[in-house]
């Protein structure tokens, strides 16, 4: 059952030292900044963060990295023009990195949510990312065996939730939210507004409440 909590601090108390945390967002679009800020205050450390990027500027995920709470980052784009926090930590040997092509990142989390044990993908064949991975030729094409990515906790952002926990996203801010919600043992969501059950058009619901454990309202 989804629990509506009053504060972001209460929402992230479930995160423990050493957890794997799935963090939504494509850059800053859809990033649950207030949940991340609360996680910094919470104090959990030695975390593995799975996200599309490795932080932007000095806020959100970058602030979590700067606080020294992250042991490893699993992402598609670790370096862009404003990823100086991650870049500095990585060059100093203070953080680990696993690069995963974007499509594989999404599919590995989707596979976790769908109960798929592994899948074959042609992405990264013939590159350093293929080293040590099982390969198979299917239909004359080489594929790599990829395994699911499961999270202890997912921190995501949606636009609206009803009191049951059904979620509606806002445009591209949806990005990895739906697959992360299915791939984590506990899903924590910040939303702009919580509405009464029945106020959301069922056809517009993207993430059903069964995948959502905690919601907190953070007005835009």
C-alpha cells in the first residue's frame, strides 16, 4: 500500500548505507531534487547510484556526490559540460564508474521489473564495454548477454499522484521513472500535487500504484 508522507526527509528514511538507489532524471528533467537533498541530510553513504547522468552543476545528484555519499555510479553519460563534481571525484580515484549504453540501461531496469533473468543485446559489441561479457550469435549477428539492474530504492519525480499512488508524469520528465518504479524494492516519489482518488483519468496513469510505496507532495 502506498503511504503519503509529509516531508521528503520522512520519505527517504528507508535508504540504508550500501544501498543501490535508482535516481530518475535526464539531466535535470525529472530529477527528484528535493528527495536527493533530503537524502544528503539523512546521511546514508556507500551508495551505488543508477541514473542517466552523473550529476549536473552543483545541485541534485551532483550535491550527493560532493557530499561523499556515493561509492559507485552506473550511468550512460558521466561527462557533460557541467559534470565537474563527478569528473573531479573520478580523476581523484574517489568514485567508481560503470558506463551502460542508454538503451541497455533502460532495458536492464525494465527486465528487473518484468522478472526477466537476462537478455541479449547487440549494443556495445566490439567495444571495451563488451569485455568479459558472454556473447552469442543470433541470426548471424553478435549479441552480448546483459543482466537486470535492481534497486533497493528508487527516487523518482512525477507530476501528479492520487492518494492510492497512481502516477502521471509531465512530458519528457517521465524518462526513466516508470522502469525505475518497477525495478526497485521500494519506490519513493515526489510529486507536484496529490489529488483525490478518482480525479486522474485512468487512461493517463503511467505508473500504477502497485509499484509506488511512498509519495510526498513538493509543490512546484
